[in-house]
C-alpha cells in the first residue's frame, strides 16, 4: 500500500494532518475541538482510534486545541520535543505518562513502515518543528508556521514528491488590514509566517522533477484568499522557470479536509 494523506484542516483557526500506510496511521497536530476532529475523520471515512502516534509541532492553540482530548479518549501516544512539552502541558490537561514521548529536533524515527524526520522552523513558539514522511521511496514534506525558509530547512525538504507548504498572507492585504501594527510586524518578521510570494520563492528552490503536488496551507482568514494565494504562487513559480504543467497547486481549508490522496 502506498502512503496516503489528508490535510484535515489548515488555517489560523485549526490545523491537522493525517497520514497512513498499510501498517501505520499518524496524525500531526489536533488544532480543533475533539468534536470537530472526529467530524473531520468521519469525512475521510477513518477513525481516530486507529492512530499510532500524534505529533505536536508547537504549542499554539490552533495546533493543540484537541490534542489532550484526542490522546485521552483514543489512547494515542503523543510526541513532542522537551520545550514544546513544557509549553503545552498545562494547556492540554492530564496525560497518562505511558502516552508521553520525547522527540527532539533533527531526529529520525520509524513508525511501522513510515520514516519520519523532524526539523526546526522559525516561529514564535518554544521550539517549533515540522516533519517529513518517507515511505517506499516517496516523500511528503510538511512546513508551515515559519517566518522564513532557511537553507537548512530547504536542505531537509528538497526534492519531495508532495508539499504542504505555508502561504499565509498577501503582504498588501496584511499591510492595509485592520491588525494592530505590532501584530503585522510579528507576522512579517522572522518568527511569523511566510507570505505567498516568499513561499513560492522557497518552493522554487526545493522542487525537482519528482514533485507532483503542492498544497498551499495555513492561509490567513483575514489577509489572504485561496484564489489570490494560488495566483501569486503560480505567477512567482512561473517567473522562476518552474514548469507548472507537471505540478498540481491545491487548496487547503480550515474545516473541509482534502480527500485521502496517494503519494
């Protein structure tokens, strides 16, 4: 069986990613309520009680809102690095020590037939990290919640078959919007979120011939639109000589999961 995945939810109101193979079922983040998470699983005809591990990227509420209830209700092992555990422990409620696991940045772990590598991103959290999944020669790279994409990050994710890649905001919309300047400065800074254009520039530097799919993720509900993100990313990629005839640019949604897609 190939690797399959669904971006269950993506955006400032909640984030979750589901990955499965023949042997293994994994979840990255649970940033919605337990009830909302269950509804998302129902939409892809899967059950949370089959999950082998829940990986936490960082402690912001749009990534951990449902982590505690999911772990307790479905007996799911939780994985996070030491600083993230310290930052989120009081927010997610009591967790059985048998379900608590440390996973430090840069470690590669094996979960059944899926190999998972963690890597740092640049965000205003305790120690944020994201993941790359490998199975039978195919790779899925997941990178959101970063103020910029460093050469080190690019080195980890270069040449993946599919990407879930942050395209958080349109700079013009953000600058002209209603957010206080302090919030705008945070979003635009090195520990904030990448814009549509900056995301596309980074994409152009990691894609190769095997890349077939890019999901534009973590769009701001106030400072971006799906159509605008798709247009900005495609125009920037084309200007950098990326052949878009061979790559799908796909939307994600805060409440509607993508279909289960084969890698």
